[in-house]
C-alpha cells in the first residue's frame, strides 16, 4: 500500500484544441475532468495498477467535494482534511502536436489550525497503516499558509514512525526537507537546476546536480529529464533510463506516473527505474492526466543502463 500526501490538490479540466490562437474563440474537440495534484496522481496511478492507496489531502467547497467523489470512483481511499477555502481548479489546453498550456490556480490559504490538522491526519494514517504502507509519497507545492519547513516536519515525523518517504517538491520546501534525509526525491530538470543554482545542459550536468542533492541529504534522486529520459542516483549506483515514444498527447501527470511506477516496483535499483520510465512513457501518450494501467505499459520500449551518456545534450536544457 502506498500512502500519498497532497497539500494543494486540484480539480483539473483538460481541453483538446486544434490550435491555441490568442484572442480567438477556441472550440475544444475533447474535454476531461480529473482529480489533480501530484500526490493525487500518484494514488491514481497506483490504483490503476490494482494496488491499494490512501490519499491524504485538504478539501474545501464544491471542487473539493467533486475531487473526493472522483477519487472514490477510481477505487482510491480518501483521508480528507476539511478546509474553509475552496479547492483550486486548474485548466490545461492540449494541442495536437503535444504542446500543453496550463493555468494553475493558487488554491486556498490554509490557517494554522488547518495546517496542524493536515499533519495530524498524516500521522494518524501512518500509524493506521504502519504495517502495510510500503512508501509515503509527499508531493506538490505547498499552499499558502504552510511554511517551507512543513515538509521537513512531515518527513521527520514519518521517519520517526519507521516509514520510507518519497518527496516530490521544489524550491525552498525541497531544500528545507533535505536536512531530514528523505529516502528519495524526484525533481525534474528545471527543479534540479534550481536546487543547485546552476543551469544543466547535458546528462552529465544532471548527474552532478543529483549527486549534490545527495550531499544535502537525499538518500536517492530520481530525476526526470523530459524527453531525454530519467536518472536514478543513489548509494547503490547511477542509472539512466529512456523509452521510445511515438506520440506525445499530454505530459500532465507523467512525472507523477513515473514516481508511482518507481515506488510500486520497490523504490530502488534499475528495475524500479525501468518501471518509472515505462509509466512515464505510457502517461504522455494518454489524454489529459489519465494515469496508465498495466495494459498501457510497454516494457520492451524501455532501456536502462549504468553506462551514462554524460556528454549527451539535453533537448530541453534547464536554467
């Protein structure tokens, strides 16, 4: 079982449009509505694989009620924390060539009492599932009202309870949490560059940056490099994984699907990296933020190697 924590969940609406013409009336050819937020997406991918997951998240207003309803419909257990503000609604516009334009709302501002209630529910869930939970995935940006140290407090408490923590966040909240030694962190290339304070132009640059995060406290780093693949850097070695993708339909939630695949496969080693790459590659070929099911995966398209192409230029350099 995988427990997820999403401090700033969302209701995601995705519209597929022929082209994004500024100032014009756009007529969508398809639309979707999904529960969103990084941890929510991890739970959705875990559930799609037929495994149990519990999602802890603050919910408020009509959008929050709809998020809970949609998650329950996907077989996901929800541990809600009621908040006064309405859960945010996000919009994504997907073009045929894979270009995605996203509008992410800020979300509600949590009070000090709501912040503590969220931590309390996480602690309760950890105690309730201590024998069953393989991992706790803490994911996404922090909503207004939560200090950057909030994740650090959560990681420390989870470790005290004997749980393993996967952390997917960025900026000050990532740097603050590193001192509590999360078991794995999952930055993308831009977040990795931001964390070390320098641009990344090659795979080798990304490897060095991941190694630096390990000196800051991360036990392992699972770094998403977009179309270039993924890196796993840990005390057991460094591995590079990539996959052949024919058509990119939407990259919303692809990194979250990758993390779910990584954790579901044990959360360590080249086999887990291969699972992460397969899940991410499948996710980008699905509409909106649809999470891949086992039938969507193509393990034969995945390559994982310890022979890292250090000099390979990133197709999307991070600054």
